[in-house]
C-alpha cells in the first residue's frame, strides 16, 4: 500500500514538472524547459551573437564538405 502511494507521488511529480532541458549547443546556457515524462536534454542555438555566428560557420563548413 505504501509503495502504491509512493508511486502515485512520483507520477504526480513527473507530470507537474518540466524534466526536459533545452541547452545551447555552443555555450550550454539553459534556453528553456519542456514537460517530459523523464529527464531529457535537447540542444539548440541560443540568441547570443557568438553562438549564432558559430552556427552559421558550422553550416557553411558542413555544406562545403557535402559538395566536396
């Protein structure tokens, strides 16, 4: 009986909290959170100029490698 109550508390906690975290792939700043059923880390690019420039440079390099 106690285990069932504990399981319900854990499930309620998981449903009410954002366990997904969105990080910048370059500076690793937290961009935001997402409601997920378990811990997840996702990567995007933040709005900092430095990170946006690195993303553009990486895109150019990847495009050049594809066409080479």
